[in-house]
C-alpha cells in the first residue's frame, strides 16, 4: 500500500522529522487561502502514488494566492501517469543549500532491509543508480542485530559531511529504520532531505509503502487500505471482498486457488497465445459464496472473452468450487465461455455438478487453457 506524500509526512511528524509548512486541499479556493496562510511562495503538488510527477507537470511553483488558484484549477481532475489528481499539497518553497537522499528499503536478494543514501538527492534515484551508481551508498542491515550505529557511521563518512550534519543525517536514518519496523514498511524514503540556508534539515518529499500482508496489524491503515488511488474499480471491489486480484490487459479471465497456481495459469495462457485479463486467487478453503463472487468479478470485466478456472483441491473442495461456478454463471446475464480444470478433494462430485450445468471440465491445465484461448479467439473474430 503506497501512502500519499502528505500521509507519509504526517507519519514523519510523529517521529520528529521536520517537514515544510503546508496544507492539504481539494479545492482551488482552499489552495489560494493556504498560500495566504503560509505567507510565501509555495509548491502546488499533486498527491498521486507514482514517481516522476514533477516531470509530468504535477509539481508547480506559485508565487501568489491567485497563481496557486489557477494552477489548482488546472491540476485538479487532471490525469498524470494514469492517475486522476483529486488532492493537492500546498507547501512552502524552501531555501535549499544541499539535497540528500535517504531511505530504508527491502533488499530481496539479501533478504533484509538496507539503507540507501546519496549526496545527489532531489532527482530520480533509479536514474542516478543507472548512470552514476557510485553516488549511491548501500548498507545491508543485519536482520538479527537490527539497527547498528556502525553502519550509519560508514554511510555518513562516505557522504563526506561535516560532523554536525553527519550527526543529524545519522539521526534521520535511525528514525527511518524505526518507522519501517513500526509500520511494517517495504520502503521509507526522503528525497530530497534538504539542508536549508539556516542549517535545518527538512524532508521536502516523502514516500512510504506498507507491506500489504501486514496491514491487519495496523488498524490505522484499515480504511486507507480500501481506498487506494492506484486501484482500478475492479481491484477496489476485490479488496473489499478480500480477494487477491490484479487487473491485466488481456481478455482471458483467470480464477485459481493459491498464488503460485494462478501465476502458473497466467504463464500457461501466454504459452498458448492468449493474454490474461486478470490475476485472481480465491485462496484456500474457499466456500461457495466466495467462488461465486470471484467468478462474477472476473466475468464482469468487459474485455474478458473467456474464463479459465484452475483449482487444485486440498482444503478447497472441488464440489464447492463447482457449485460456486454454477451459481456465479446463473447470477449474471453475461454469456462467456468457461473452461474448468479441477482435481483433488471431491473431484468427481465437482465434475458431475459442472456436467449437469453444461460446463465443460478438462483433465489437465494445458487442455483447459488451449480450449479457452481458442474460444476467446473465435469470439474476437466473430466480433
């Protein structure tokens, strides 16, 4: 779950990281008022969960309330990198002397957290990593020992800071690590962490990504988890139903139980020349109503020309899956071909239920995939 900049900064404040004076608004009038309250030039910043918004016109300078009003009129409702701008952060323009990059992130190869730091803050860190990797300092954090001051000392020594700045920078790294631990974050980033002309260190931008699998431990994020800017309408609905669902750009709907099986099914569709329209994992032990709702969710996508259901029945009973499929298809007026492959617990009972409803089942994943891809292509050519 990607938090918006202002949400991340609110967390920073709780941990005593300084942020610029600002105000969150969603109306041009409020933007103008905010500039008057701040009393100096401001940046009008689109609050969307994507990097590079500045290059796309999502961060603009306003020198007066009138200018902020005009900018806000143009930004609100605008689409930037696939996201509709609904909220703005009006934030004071800082008098910047130096810009740094600081973050704690998950290093999947090392299976641990890592500190990343650079004296080249304020720019796309991925671009810096590609063109000038020597400018980025990376230190792995021992998952057993946890935060280690010696690692931070190595980082600030490499940044060639004076002693006073090094102490402040090290403090920020320590706080970022604590936020990552407390919030179960995959990423906690400040870019840039600026040093102003008065010597103050301020987080000019902020980014926090919370591990989806840990949201249950954070009731403060529960409601936010259901209102993600990056979700498509179907993904938002799936989240409410507690499905693991991702929209894709193809026309073969996919339902399976278990992330590994669903990913294998996605790959198989590609092997047979089809394009998956989604990823839907109904999980283990799914009941009839869950399967029914999953089928309805997938088949309701307009681009879907056929649905492939792939089930390995362990704690998930094939007869319940079959009933859910039959009830789902009966509950919609949409008529699209469906191919089912199921094996495991109560397999024969499940296949009998499907036969009675006129739904074809297949003995293996390859045959089911080939059949549904061909059916979808026939519909495409007919249309």
